[in-house]
C-alpha cells in the first residue's frame, strides 16, 4: 500500500504545480520573485527573468507585459524606452476591444 500513496501524493502535487503553471507567471525581478496572474491559461511564460529586459524582449513577451499592467505592476516594465509599449497596452486594456494592439 505504500507505493500507492507515494504515487497518489506525487500525482496530487504534480496537478497542483501544473495548475499554478497554467494560471500564473513567475517573474524574477530586481526585487525578487513575483507571481502575476496570466491573462490566458497556457504554459508559455511560466517563469521569466526580466532583470535585463529591453524593448525587443518586451516585444517578444507581450502577454507578460499585458498581465503585469492588468495586475497593477506596470512599474516592472522598466525605463522610459518601454513607455510607448506601456501606453499602447494600457489603452488597449481600458478599451478591451477584440482588435490586437499590435496590428
């Protein structure tokens, strides 16, 4: 019976970890780790280290940028070089149109 319970608890822990990976971004910032709710459930971008991100990196991680702004953590986006992206995302999130802000 010992092997069954080991298997059972392993499955339970795995399911909980998978649920967390589908629902949250774990973001490594200069201030430590932050958990940010994802806007769509997927495994993409589960862990992201943003400590050295530039404008090109944010362009590749648009979903993370939108999730940070939606969670009220837009200050993590960085310096003034990112402000046009931040303004576009904030306007899109306020309007909540079906049209993507990147077209």
